[in-house]
């Protein structure tokens, strides 16, 4: 079974549901750590699941096969959950054309699909018809535009290579010596115009393994200089398979029952 990372208000209930069906929950939050079976050092995840902005459901992103497996499980376990596959995927990179300016940003033609680039993500003023490389950083419900950014990034299992300079480290890596090691390694691995963010799974990993991943991500980044196959505007790099899930009343009741399977035994133990 794949490794899955859960975050947000539904994570406790979904952890109970998924572990019951043999899924492995990795990189648990502090809230989840007491409830995870077979806790181990941080491992890379194959899928991640986190809250929608409106807290009415979750977003799932990861390998296509595992996204479909999770959708099948949720469809069986939650009676009225609604599923939506977005027209553009998280982390997809495009050469887009500026269609028109709005008060808060720009509408970007991605090639038959329109995204929205907020002013604070545009890195300067843009002109109508100007070409700009952009990446999908957030999704919306059906009929709404995906949110874009001009700061590009490529994610690996242990690191994220970014067009923003500097070294970042997951907040879940607490050990000060490990944070210093990763900071120094990041400075050696990337030069001007590059940045790296170490993910939680980088903790304790062999230095050579981390360096190899950075070098492979640099090769992927270099490929972004190619012309889109279908012209401009066009897709430069496919995104991560993504599923948007909305929980209606029946689904939330079912999730409350799954949550109680975790919480009730812990509560009984703490009373004794």
C-alpha cells in the first residue's frame, strides 16, 4: 500500500479509516502521532491529503494509481462524498499569455484554459499578450480559475528545487544539528538563482542521496527552457494528479464515527 501524509481538520478521522484498510500514514502531525500504528522515522509520501480552503472537504495529490485507489475507498466509505477532477493539475507548469489585467492580478491563457495570477505572484507588472512561465499553486471548484505563481518549483521525495533563492527546511525537522547540516548542504548544492526546500523525509538521509536528488531536479528544471510542444500558450511540465473531494452531511457523520475509533480508546486510557 502507498504511503500517505494527512494534514488538516479531517486527518484524524481519515487516519482511522485508511489504517483500517491497510494504508500507511507517514510524517504524522503532532496531533496524529499518538494514533499512528508502527510509527517510524520520516518516510517519503506517495500521496498527500489536506483541507480545502473552505474546510468542506479535502484535496488529494499524488501518483495517479494511488489517487484512484483512494477515490474508490472514499466512495465506498463515505455515502455522499462528491469528487471533482480539476482541468489543470497542481504543480503543472505552462508558458501562458496575459489575457487581461484585473484589479488584483492577471488572467492568463494556458492554452484553452484560463488561470489567475495574483499581483503578488507576478514578479512585476505584465502587459497584455506577454508570455510568462507560470505554475499552478492552488485549485478551485469547478468553473473557477486555478491560482498561478511565477515562482517555479520541482518537487522530489526529499527536496523541492525552486526559482526562489535560499535554503528552507521543513518545520517538522526539529533537531538543531540536523537543520544546520541541511542548511549547509543546501548552500553547497544550489547557486545563484536557485533555492532548495528540504522536505520532512530528508531528515537523517545520506548526504550523497540528497545531493543526487538535487542534481536530478536541476536536469528537470533545465528542460523547462524548451518550447511547449503545442506552441504558446502551452504545457511545459505535467502536474501532479489531483482530486478535489467535498464532504456532505452524511460523509461528515461517517467521518465522526471513524474519528471516535481513535479518540475514545485514548480518552479511556488517560482517565486511568
